């Protein structure tokens, strides 16, 4: 029933969008017609303006990269911003477009954008948004290119669009260097990708598998039942199953902490687990807690920071 | 009105339950053998920390839901009412959510108290609506309950969406038993107390089940009995909701199955209801442990499939037989 309601809400929003189109199309003059370039996106080749002035940023993986390039969007989903982008959240000039569950499409239209950086959580609205402005979907796609190559492609293209090619090259090189450094320190260690949600530790492979793409590490619960989107990747997991698998390392994504649910942090949950006291990861203290911003952005800077954190931890363990 | 096979029922169910308990004690993510549990301290530790609590939690939760079902069926004089078809579980869930919002660090006992209070209030609302609307149809009554539950559930979902708790809530709702270890299930022992009180008061509930007029005529304080029943149901549902989430339909199909076999003698049926309920929930959890190993499907999901089918079969086939 909720889905129907949501569909209805979207229909109403879309209706409002078109209504707004008709009435206020010329309220804010769009910037001068600029040069355009053609780029490869998740939705095929797309012609986009170079150096667009009015940008709506929806894809959370792009936020920190845009900040790095000195781009200030005119509208963002403020509830989905990491702490590092509090400046955008606090800026009254930047319009809040709501979340992917309840996007305010009419606000996006009112922002009169030249370019919308969409996809990822907002992928289902791409078609609707395309009637407002070109929608650039560069969200990393595990199936198509692998996540890390997707991040680098996204950074390269955004660099071209915003004339920040050298900054883009630097970000890509930093990711490559950090990943290579961490990878060189791995030699087949086993790892459990843990998601802490609702005070419970579950298998987080569905979301976290890209982390070990460049590493010589094995996920103890690597899916052998279909692709990375298999529903069982995030099913329940008994603590004793983790004890049986006895991984060398645990990478923990603390969703509760990332979205500010309160409750005890993942560290408390893990350390309180009697069954894990004798496991390799517990006795050697090889548990890596991802930065809270990681869950929120999953962008290139977050991955680079993770590999740097991992490399330091691996050096400490060696 | 005993059935033709009372003598065979007891040993058969006892053996079946014993087998399921053994299976639950030795099937799971950690490799355990009976000999290993006795000789290897590592195996013994996992057995005591994980397997024994989980099996006990399954038995207690099943008792809580089936006994709640029995009491509610008596109070409402309807065979299709139980905590998940009367909205009681959804109210308990709203209570859990309220605690997540207001006091996420509160101790489990406080969460249970609030969940039980919400469950109590919700059940009273359900009974009041039934009385006000005056519906008695065997299928209409649970429909009213399911609708009330859906409204409360929608409110909970809305609040959870507002405060970014949707995923936390769904993790808790379909929580199941996979994360049950020593230190997390102990409040469920209270269900034993609820069971004993229910057994003692069984005859009152049986009389109340004949309706307000009959009950009052034979000298029973009807309102007090309803209040006692609602309290017991709220306690069971509140505690179970906090510890293991929702378990749909269990309180519906088991009491009906037992009374089809043995008639409606509540006191005599109660132990059998608890045993069959525990067995059924153990089966569901064992299926959930095995089919996608090493991951697990929550017992409540398996129960939803089996129980949903059972509910439909009962509604269709019992319509003419159950007149209440």
C-alpha cells in the first residue's frame, strides 16, 4: 500500500513539475549557451554543457568530488550530505530537494538547472528529471566496469565538464596509489564485510564488496548464489557463523552511527559478542571501522581514505 | 468432547518436539557434534552461548504467541484473532520505534515495558472498536484488526522514514532468531509466568469465551477477565516483539489445529498448544537456517509463508464449521 502512496506522491510531484514548467519557465534566465561535450554515462552517450553554472547534485558519490573541484550546486538533498559538506547543508542559498524517498521535483525544476548530476539513489527519477535538464548519471556501476574504475570514470568526466582535469587526475592517482599500497600488503587474508544496522551485525557484502576489488583478500561470505545483487547477501547472519568462518579481518560499516540512529556503536556490539572473543580478528584486534562519512558518500575520496586507513592497519598488523 | 486419538497425541508430539529441539541444538553455522560439546571446550562454549539460548528463545516465543492467540480468541469469540491479526504486534512495534526515537540507549527491559504498554493500549482500542462497530463475522473481526494494524504500521513506517530509521526498523521487525545469544533472550523467561497464569485462569477465559451475558450470568467478572487476558497478551507480545520481532500467524493456526483435534477445553489444550507451537516455530527456524546457509532467512518469514497459507485454508474450509 505504501508503494501505491509513493507512486501517487511521485505522480503528483510530476504533475506539479509540468505545471511549474508552463508557468515559470523563464523566471530565472538560464546561463548563456555554452559549449557542450559528449560523455559516456550509465544511460548512454549524453551531450552536456561545459562549465554549467546551475548544477543540481543528487548522486551522493559525486558530492565530495564536486567540492574538490570548487563546484557549489544550486540544489542538493541536504539530508544525504556527509558531515564534510555541512557548508552546503547550512547554506540557505542552496535548495534542499528532499531525499530519494520523497524528492521535491518541483524544487529541482524551480532551481532552473543547466545540469543535473543524478543516478545512484535517484536513478528511478532520471527520466522525469531529463525533462528539466540533462541528467548526468555517472554513479559507479559494479556490473559494467567495476566500482573503482567507475569512480575514476566519474571523476574524469566531472573534471572535463567542470574544467578541473588536473584535479581529477590527482584524485584518480590518489585512489590508485592508496589501493596499490593497501593491495601490496594483502596476501590472501580472509575478511568479513560487516554491516551494523539496528544494533545487529549482518553480512554487508552487498554494499561493501567493492572495497576488496583491488585487494588480495577473500570475503568469507562471498556470494556463490548469483551476482552481487543477490538478496541473500544482506540476509541475517548468526554470530556463531562468523565464529566458525573465523576471518582474519573484519571491515565494519556502522550504518546506525552514519545515519545517527543513536544506540550503541558497532564497536560496542562487536566487543560484547562473547562468541567472537577467541577469533583471529578479535585476538589480533584486526577490526577496521569505516569512517561514518563512507556510508553517506561512497565516493572516490571515501575509498581513497579507506585504503589509506587499511594500509596503515595492515602495516601495524604485519 | 475429546477426540478419538487422545492417547496417541501426547507421546507422538513429545517425541516430535524432542527431535526438533535436538535438531535445533545441533544445526547451525558453527559445526557442533554431541560428542564435541562434551569433550571440546570450544564447542561447549558455542553450544551454551548460542545454541541453547536460541532454542529456548524459540520455545518461549512460540509459547508467548500461541497462548496470546488462545486468550484473544476467547475474549473476542473469534477463531481468527491473534496478536498479528488484531494489530497488537503493530502497536508493540510502534512502542519499540518510539523508544528508538526517544531513548535509543534505554535498557531492553524499559523497551519491553513500553512495547507492552503500547500493545495493551492497542488491544484495548481493538476491543473497543469491535464493541462500537458491533461486528461479529468470523472473517470480519480479524479484518478489522488487520486494518487497524495496517494504520498503526503505516504510522510507524512514516515516523521511521522521517527519522531515517526505516532500515533499522526492518532489521528489527524481521529480526528473527539469528542474533539470539546468551544475554539477549533472558526476558523471554517471563513468558513462563504468563503461561502459568493463563493455565490457572483458563476456566475464566473459557467462560468469557461464551460471551459477556453468559459469563456474567454464571457470576464471572467479565471486564476483569478481559483486562487480565489483555494484560497477559500485551506482556507476551511486548516482550517477544522487542527480543525477536514479529512472528505472524503462529497464534492463529496452532490453537485452531489443536481445537480441531481435541475440542475447546482450554485448560487441557493449553500444554498441547504450547508444544505444537514450539515445534512449528522450530521447524520454521530450522528451514531458515538451512536453505540459504551460511546466511539465514528469519523464522518469521518462513512462518509468514506457512502461516499465511494455513490461514487461507482455515478461512475457506472452516467457514461453515466455526460458527463463532
